[in-house]
C-alpha cells in the first residue's frame, strides 16, 4: 500500500475505476472476459444485452483502463490485459463470500437460541 500522499489526479483516476466497477452489468462483462477475450457480438449474445448497451458498458470499462481492445477484421475484441484487475475482482468476491458466511453463521446461532 502506498503510504505517502497521493496527487489529486491520481485519486480521481482510481475513483473513476471504482465507479466503473460499481455497475453490475460491467462486472458481468469483466467476469466473462476473465475467461478470455471476447468480441462485442459474443458478449451481446452470451449476456443477453443489446448491442448499444454492451458497447456503452465496454466503452466505460475501456475509458477506465479496466479492459483493452483490438480490431480483428470487422470485429472489436475486448480483453483484460492487467492480471491485477482479475485479482481485484477475486478479492472482492472472496470478501463478500466471507461477509455472507459470517452473517449466515450469526443467524444460525441466533436461531438456535
């Protein structure tokens, strides 16, 4: 963890990335991209979204430097090229599972009384 003061622009950039992660559809897109690169049309089909909605979310992820893209013929292929993005998502999922397990355990203890 960085222990010195961070420039405001750096903090703004981090906040933009977290805002991009704050949308469930974008998390679904990232989850699919963690399995490998994908074209926009494949994402549309597999996630059941419209083309325009998918493109809008992909653009937000791209603008936040969470995904990258390349052209392949007429298609645009999106991918995660920073393994730390996948790890960040894994950490958040692990944290949420741990929170849910703690809540469930407390509820079971209360129910036994």
